[in-house]
């Protein structure tokens, strides 16, 4: 035996056999590993809904995404089945947590134990707050650059004009604006009524999420009119009053008129001059109706007419007939005058079947001056 151990060929043959043995052993192990690897796979299931368990009647939660990505690793058949059916649940349970900030782990249930699971994100930083509900007034708006030239936005209102907003107390406290914006094509030259979605904004005009708005959509009415401007009225007398009547002053209750038209023309009008023809003033009718016309280059004036009142003085010597026969027991007695106004005229001698209308005065009323 010792002689065999000392024989170099014996040692060489033994070493060769050991080398072959080690080679086949490693190769067999690699084949087993490759076989196992060929039966294992990894897949990522994206946008899996994340369930949140908490008291949603009195609490609000911030920091929880709507979905997460789930990576599963395991036997090919299990991975493929899970990926197709998606009968598992991904959730966070906040029911036993107090108000405030918490770091929580996303969990799964109803998923095969043969699978390795990795969730992205694995941990969430959440804020649990008291749920608050508050009413806000809506600020309806329209971009005025959409309005046609020489037209202006006169008013804009929302119906309803308030909304109820529910959300975390910190979010509700940060609300600075509640807006409903009308979207239209450029060149608006008439009023519009459109539905608009309500937006809740912070002081820096960033949109605030994680709130519930009721109603979410309101009806907005934008009143658009041609450009107009109020200008004062100036009264000027024209014509000649009847003999014996002097018009001392004319005045009207209307102080201004509204003139509509191109801005560059309307803005140059400082006052609106009204010419009042006083020739129609009588002892009993001192009110003059004057029709108003739009100034040159403009489209309209409002109101379309005004009433001007005339203050008059009467020269009795001119009005008294020269041939008046005045008899008195006392020749030195002074002559007096009495005016009886609005006396109705009576028509007599009209044949049956005929009808008469007064042309002047149209109302059939006259005044009687007695001396």
C-alpha cells in the first residue's frame, strides 16, 4: 500500500478522478439552479387601487395616494395568475390611530404566500385631521380679454352663489378663493350663460385638493353690453313762448344720460345738450316732452325721452282782452283776474251716429280766465 502511495502515477490518476468528480458535481448543481430559475419570474402590477380604512364621516386623511405599484416574485404560474386576476387587496388601516401625523406601512391581503411582494411606496406619511364643512361665496369670473372691442362686462353672477366645501381643517382654513370661471371663444359681444366647475384656491392661487365641493358645477351668467358712459345733461331753450307768457327757467329730474357706442367717441362727450322748444308752453301745461337722439358716431342714448318742466311768468295785461266789458257799481274798483284750469269741453249739436274728437287740445280740457 505504501508502495502504491509512493507511486507518482497512482497519485496522478487519483487527482484526475477527483477533478472529474468535482466537475460533474458542480455542473449538476448549476443545472438544478437553472431549472429552478426557469420556473420563477418577477412582474410589476402598476396602479393598484389603495384602500384606506378610517372613519370618513368625521375624519379626513392627507398623504395617501390613490394607487401604488406592486412587484411580485415567485413561481411563474402563481405570478401570471395573480397578475391576471388581481384578486388581492392593498390597504392602510388608520382606524386605531389618533389625530396627527403618522408613518405607516402599506399592507396586502389575499395574496399567495408563495409570492414575494414589494410595494412602491412601502411607507406613507399621512396626516389625520378633523373633517370640517363650511359654506363659501362663489367668485364668478370671465377673462375680459375674450370680450369684443367696444363691449364691456357689466355683471357676472353664479347660481347658486354659494357652495359647501368639506375637507381637512387645515385645508379649509387655507381657502382664500372659491371661483367659477366661464370659458368662451374670443370676440364675445352678447351676454352668455354657461356651466362652470367650482375651484377652491389658496392665497397664492394654487388649487386645493382633498376637498369635497357641493355642488361641483354652477351656472354662471355674464352680462355683456356695448361700451357706455353716463354724462350730465345741459338744457337749452329754443323757440318762442306764447304772447303774455315768459319762461323763466326750465329743469328736469333727469341729471344724466347713458350714451353707448365706440369707446373713443363716447369718452370725448363731456355733456349731452338737450334743446327744449318752449313754444308749446301754456298757462296750464308747462311740461315739455323732449325726444333724445344718439350723438353722431354713437349707437344709443338712454333714456329715449325726458320731461322738462318750465317755470313761467304771466303778463296779465297782455292776456286780458282789450274789448272786455267790465261793469261795476264802483267805477274805481280794481280789476281782478281768476283762472279756472282743466275745464272739460262739452260737445253739443252732434248728429246721431257721428263722433267728434278734439285735435287741440287732445284731452278736451281748457282754462278759463275770468276778469
